[in-house]
């Protein structure tokens, strides 16, 4: 699991430490705008795609695009969802935030 957010790294890490246990999510797992040269807490030109691309490059290398469909973005901003889908990522619009219902398809084993 990775987190891509326009938020502030320290705040997200503190939340993850509390929710998941200290140290379970690190800078390698949490991408904020500062990873792509933008101040944390600000939106990034191109939506969350530059941050997701960076995570994919770190995991898959130069041929990351062939595995872009392994990434799923859950986002409350439909513009980020559309941009992600256009770039080949999977994306789910979650206007009410990330809820059990919005994630239910991940765990659905029916075909």
C-alpha cells in the first residue's frame, strides 16, 4: 500500500503511525508534493499523476507504464480521477472520502 496526497508528509505519517503502528508507513510509502518539487500542502500540476509515476518508477523502473494498471487511485476530486485514468492508472471517484463502500470492489471475490 502506498499513499499519494497533496497533504503534509509529517501529518500523514503521524496519522499512519497511530492507525497502523509506528514505522509501518515511511517516506517510501507516502508521496506528498515535496517528492516532485512542490511544497507540501499544495496541489501538483498534472494532478496526482507525477507522484504516482514517481512511485511506479521506484518500484518498476523505466518500464513502469506497462504496470500502471496495478495502481488504483481513490480520490474525492474527479479531475484527479480523470487525469489518472487518462494516464493509464485505475481510479475510483470517492466524493464522500475513502469509505468501506468505496473500497468494497477490492475485496469482492464474485465474478
